[in-house]
C-alpha cells in the first residue's frame, strides 16, 4: 500500500471554528501516527467570499496548535486542470450540459415534492436536441455541466462508520461546473485528490452522500478511490450545531481568551471517541494516544466548561519560565516566579495571574461585614514587612483575641483584603499586598 497522505482543505471565507480545527487535527494526528504526509489545500474557488486575511488566519491557527504541513496548494491555481478533467468526462459520456435556470430547477423540485416523488434531477439535459441547444445558446443561456451517475450501489468500508452503502438512483447527477464557468467542489476536490495522490479522506459526516458520488467520479477519471472516514459532527453542549457564525467558538476567540493550544487539541482529539478526555501537554502525547477506530457515530458534544477545566489543569502545571513571556505580553512583566507559584493553583488561564497581581497592587473594593472585627484584626497585624509566616501568626493572634476560627475567621479577612470570596493561599498573597494596604482595606478603604 502507498504511503498515507491526507489533506485539510479549508475555504478561506471565514475564520476557523472548532469544527474545522477538529477535522484538521484528526487528519494531522492520523498522518503522524501512520508516518504519513499532511497537506494543506486552500479551496479558494469562491472568489467573491475568499479573503487573504482569512487564509492567513487559517495558517496561523494551525501553527498555533502545533500542526505543520509538508506541502500546500490552492485551487485557484489549478482551474485549467479542472477544465481538462471536464473535457475527459464529456468525451467518455460521463458529463453532459444542462440549460435549466435556477428558477426552473426550483420549480421542478417543487413539482416533484408535491407529487410525492424525491426531488432528483430528471436528466432532461440528456434528451436535448441540437436545435434546442442552439436555441438556448442563441437566447444567451450557458450550460452547467452534470456528472452522469451510474444507478448502482456504491459501497465502501468507512474508517469511522464501518460499512456504508448508497444506491445512486436516489441522488441527482451532481453539478460539476456552473453556467458561469466556476468549478464546483465535487469536481475540483476529486481532481485535486487524484493529482496530489491523497490516500485517505477524513471529513465530516455531512459529506457522506457527496462521497458516494465522488467515488464514482474518481473511477470515471481512471483513479483509485481513497480510503474514507466520516466523523460525527460537533454540537454545542446544548445540542446546537457549530458553525463559522458562532464567533465565540472561533479559534481566534479561544486563543484570545487564554485557551492553550494543548488544551484545545486534547479535547478535540478525544471527543466523539470511546477514550476519556485527558489533558495532554504535548502534541506528541496526543499523537501516541490517537486511534481513528475509537471514533463513534454519535454526535460529539463540545463543552466550553470541559475545555476550561482542561486548560486549568495544564496552566496549573506550568513553571514560571514557561509563562513569563505570556505574562509580559499581557502587561505583567513585574510578576515574578514566587508570585506565580502562589496563584497558579487557582488559575484557568495564564493571563488570570494578572488579576491577582492587580488585587495585590491596585485599589479594590473591600467586603466588610463586621467593622469591629476588622478593627481588632488591624491592631494585631504584625507591623513592618510581611513574609510567608505572617498569615499564620496573625490569624492565631486574632483567634486568641476574638475566638473566631475556621471559616468565620478566614472568610471575613479574605473578603476584606482581596474583595474576593475565594482565591490563592492568603499566606502567599500578604507579602505582595503589604502592611499599609492591608490596614487600609481592613478599614474599608479602596486600597
């Protein structure tokens, strides 16, 4: 068998969302695991909606996750190749011209549905006489071209779904070229896969029907069909589908929210599989644990909460040297290694360390429920520089004076000093807040 080669073929008409990235990641992981090749193909034949900035963003998102590609191509550079393929199909009797307008096709579909028949193209283009074609041309109509399906059952062993079969009589002959000469994905994708020697196509289950037609197209062009695997589509935690329109789930947005690439890759590599989702810090570990056979047919649920939990696990295991540049980029170059160790156990993202730095050094709004208790506590706070033993000695002194202990002791102090009901160990925070600021906050001042 030839060496495995897969491709990710995005259209640069919008930003990548998690569904797109999952497809890219599955292809990449499969190629790496099989010692194969991962290719990036830009499907940019939609000239009206394709944008260079989207193309650049796609590359940036893939590289952010850690994916690299061995080769790259774009469909807009291959238009003459699609014309050649169409000519080959016409010559073999597998492509034919049709002259219906979109309005006429729509009326045909409505009539078929009203009659209780499936809305399958009636192949009227095959019965046109030379005179009818000449009249259409004289009237200024230009043909679109369809692929003549063979009405037989197409069967393949899907890498995800297992045995799949479609009888092609239930499908319309797919359009290959529009009347304005623009190539349709059905033809362009197959021609590209043939020329680039793609061995395996892994994509969403929304392409299953399209794959059945494309298998016949591969064979009509004299090529061997690739292996195919169709992944269940992602849905949101409430069952909503994911699309480019959900900007909150774009990769750019997630990156801006402080999600680590390893957290996102860990989730996308396992959701929809029989394997548990675990936080993996290195892409190599994700590759080692990848198994295309573990993907099931049930809809895979993408949970933002689960992603944040994975992110927190990874962030909390990072050393200061691994985060210092990210903190500097976020405007917190003053944060040092000891402070990172104090706060990291409470973080979901690296950037959240800045929130605790600000709490220590910027004005806050103290939460004071018992002013007299705070007055007593202020009088017992050790004067001068505070260290990591100050919290313990101070709270013992407060207990001795007031009898308060446990939550009744620690919660009021935390709320007054940080303005928060939970957070990092107070013993580690006190030296960064300092004696004077603590006294002001215990008095209720926004210090």
